[in-house]
């Protein structure tokens, strides 16, 4: 009953006396309330806790509502199994000592003065229930052994003492907690919302509520209720918790809290140097130059495989003629992974040949499933698809083009290059295609400047710059490729959609948001960024009605500022800016990304000699990742086309943070799925980690918030790059506990915050502090 009382305290909200709230909801002011009580009894719309006026219900809190059902079920089971609970209370001294150690660990994780987290409390009770079930099984086994001893006591009196000591010692031993890695009845990898990619969603305690929400929704949508599911699992108490928390390791979370952001373990794997050394010993083995000397583009993808209980990290490295794909697999719950190294799983050439290694390549035409070809010459008479792969001109292009950019996801490796070629390769082993086989090729007569893949693996976007026939002026376009796949990941068809950009400035960078509904685009010369809404959230338009909802200049030049202020000395600033434009160090915007899920944020980096540090921009108006629109303290739920037109566009954009401590020569940026850190890569190859406390999804940060204090440390170094397109690829792991980096020399670096505790593990080293 003590557990039930503690859980009931989570359902008692300020302003509601001591009553338990069964329909928990969150208000726009951030306080919790009862939906029924607020709607029926609170006509003045005043928050009962903070007394804020004109508040409304933002959304229901599903974990708390499900917690109410669980408490009701636990109370029913408690009154039905009084004798079993009496037996469970008889615990051995070793069990108590273990529980005490667990409580001490919990206290160290949650310092005094902090409020108890629902998910952390859920962990604790779920594991205690597992221990109680194991103890009950041990008690029943010991009783059976005692009965056998009493039967044998008359025949073997000398063995009575040994037989009595055996079950007692077996019962006294308490084994460590191990969460089963078997496949559960609810596949966790399918419980995520379809709009969220596995490698962009954290399972940390801050973000684990999304996993709980989605998994409970799967249970509700099934034919069985939650109560029935819990009753069926009565003999295996805690199975639901083990399914939800299968990928969470308590030891790793404890190490993370002790290390982040000041301590980490660095592990490097020089993939290409090993091949180079081998070629020096046996030169005739690599006469065809089968290793990549200098890469032109790299990409990393990390996701969790719940079926196998592993964390899978794949990374691709390409040069002008070849590509290689590596895989780095580590167990989810283990911290000792020093013996695990990346393995080459596939490689290929620009001609489409692929295989496990360079000595056993397969031609693309030998597979039983044919590749889809689409050629788009923008109005020319020889446009073709599917059958265009047999054209002699197409074969000539595919044998002579150069690879330039690559993007890697869980299902696809996308490579684009010169002569307007973009190829998609299969990298999913469960697909009907062969591993590494090219499945889609797109050819256009205009150069492809950048590419992007949506998190849901359903869209490809490439930025091209065409030229008008009459005027000869350049016009940028975005070609959106809609991939129509079947349930077995077979690519049934591809639908290219042309989106015209209302600007003459060529497209430089393009990226999707977390829910695959918006595009953010950066231009080359004006440093302008545009946000395009791809699909209607209330009508199935198949991405046929994209709309520009925001456009603004990221950095205003000094010339414009001086012209507006009419200050003297503008000619000098204009001349200095013109000189900087001619220098290689000035590359304009080098990276542009949306923030994490529900943050309504855009982050931009630039490489410039001017004072242009990375900036974080908050978007006001429509919500990028949600159909609910917020205006002040009122919730606007869009239910019609007219209302959508009113709340479609972004009202304003505000620069609420500048990271000035790391300079203005930045090439790449990576955001933690936990929402507590950002990694920046500068031109010299230095990795800076910026820790932002309480920067989790859904939190609307204010410029005057006192909690915006940031910590900047030097995480490590990788190979430098002259241009941002050749800079290293940097991503966080799916749980936010590691940072992966892959540079142009083929060195794969792992910065691990979950390896050990500072002072106990010699491999855990302190980072250089830049700013506190």
C-alpha cells in the first residue's frame, strides 16, 4: 500500500484539496488540472494553482491518466491477494541491503529539493515488482525442496543438514537486475509515431514520455483494454515496464549524469588508415586502389534495434568514384564496449556495382528486381521514366559522373553528384532488394546542389538551379521525390514534384523537420532562409500544395545597416565586405536545421570573418511539428480551411540566443535528442559542446529566462576541412549519450558520456572548459 500511496500523490494537484485527479491535463500556463473540473466549475478560466487568467487546456497528460488506471488495478489486486503480499514482505537481509543501495543510487540521481519524476518513480516500482516476483518463485521452490527433505529425512538422516542449508543459501542470493531482451508482444520500434524517426527521438527520462504515450496508444487501439493487458500479465508483474524500458540502462543513465558535459571517453577507429598500412605490406593486393584516400562527403545514422536489443550506428564515406558503408553495433545496456569495432558491410562504385567488398561486386542489372529510372529535362521531349535506364545516353552519364554529396538513413543511402545524377541505394537488410543495390536513379540536365532525406524515409528533396530559356536567368527549384513503398519496403513508384522557389538566389542547404512536414532552405548569396510547408494536415493532398510560410535574411550586412542609419564610413565597410566576399573563409550559411521535436526553433551556423556566431531563432505563429496553434495564452485548434489559412504562416521570428564563445567559423551543428546539448564543428576540426539545461522538447524558452545559462566545453578534435561540404559528419546517438564524428580521412570517433564515472574509470577524461 505504501507504493500505491506514493503513486496517488502524483495525482494530487495544487488547488484540488487532496482528491485524486483521474483526467489530468496541462494548462497553457504550465500547471496541471482536472479537465472535468476545469470545464464544469471554472467558468472564469483562472488557474487554480498560479491564479493566471484566460488560461485554457493545452493537452491531456496521458501518462498520468494511465497511471490512474494502473493504481485502480493495483488496489484491486491488493485486496484480492492479501496472503501473497504478507509473504512478499518477508525479505532477506541481502535483499534489504540491495534495496538500500538502490535507494542511495536514486538519491544521488535525484538531489534533495528536486521533485520526483514520474518516469523515474515508474522505473523504481517496476524493478521492485520484478524482484518480488523472483522472490516469490524462490520461496515456492524452497518450500518444494523442504517437502522433499521431510520425505527423505527417515531414509537419509545424515543429509538433512545439507539439504536444509541448500534452499536457504539459494534464497539468500540476490541476482542483479537484468531486463530481458526478448521480443515483446508490442514491438517498440513500431510504437513510435510515424512522423518521428528512430534516430532523432530520445529515450532519456526527459523525452521518454513520447515513447510511453505512443506505446499506450498502441495498446488502446488494439482489441484488448489496458486493464485486460495488466490482468493477463499478473503472473509476470513488471513485464509492461520491461517492454517500455528495455533500452534504458540504469547504470548508463547514472554515468551520464556524472559525466555530462565535462567528462567523456574518446574512442577512435581509423578505417582507411588500416587499409593503407596493409597495402604497404602487400602492395599487389590493392592494385586497384580499393581504399578511399580522401573523402568528399560523409554521413552517419544511428538508431535503436529493439528486436535485437542493440544500438546500430551506420556511416557512409564516399569519394568521386566509390562509396563504403560501415556498421557499428553495441548492446543497449552494456557499458564495456571497448572490444567492438566498426565493420565494412557494403561498398560500391559510381556505375552502380555493389557488394560486400571490392573484390566481389555485382552489376546493378543482375538483380531480379529492376531499378526505377526517371529522367527530367524540364519540358524536353525526351523525358522518360522506368524505361530510360536502357538508353545509351543514360548509361554514358552513369559511367562518367562524379559523386559529391551523400545522405544516410535506416533504409536508404542517397548519393548525388555532377551531371544532375542522384542515386538511391538500399541499406535495409529486411528489404526485398539486395543489400547495397541501387533502387532509384534520377537524372536531370541541371546541377544538383544539395540533397535531404525526410525522417520518415518517405521523401527525398534535392535543390537544383535551372536556367530560363528566354531570359537566361537562373531559377532555383526543389524537386520533392515522394517514395511510394509497400509494407515489405518494396519501392512501388516514385513521384517527383517540382517546387519553385520565389527567389533568384541558388539553393545551398536543405533540411526536413522532425515530423517530415516542412522544409527549411538556405540560399547562397543573400544568406536568406525559407520555410516551406509541404502538406496539408487536414486534407490528403499528396504534397501537391506546398506553401512558403516564412522568409527572412539570416544575417544583415553592415552595408544595409549603415544605409538605414545614414552613418559615415559606409564606403569603407562596403569595401571591406567586398574583400571578405572574395576570400575562401567566407562561405555564408554552412548549416541550417530545425530544432528538436516541438521546439519551433531554427539553428544556423556560418563561416565568416565577420562577427556572425551561431544563432538560435524562435518561430512565432503556427507550430512546425503540431496541428495545434498557440496565440498568447489561447489554444487555436484548426478545424477548417479558412481557419487554417489564418494560422498557417509564421507571424515573426526572434533571435533569442547567440553562441559567441565558439567564434564564427563554424561548419556543422548537431542537436541532442535529449534537448540538453548542441555540438558545433568549426573549420579547424574542433568540436564544441554547448550544454543548455532544461532545453527539452516543447519548452518555450524566453530570452530573459535565468535558466538559459550555458556551459561550453571543447569535446575533441577531428580532421579540418577547407569547405563546409567536406567537413566531418557529427550526430548524437539515439539516446543522446554519445556523439559520433566521421571526418574526411575516414576516422570514426565516439565521444561516450555513459562509459564510466570520473575518478573511477581511467578512460573517462575531462574536457577543456571554454565557458561556464
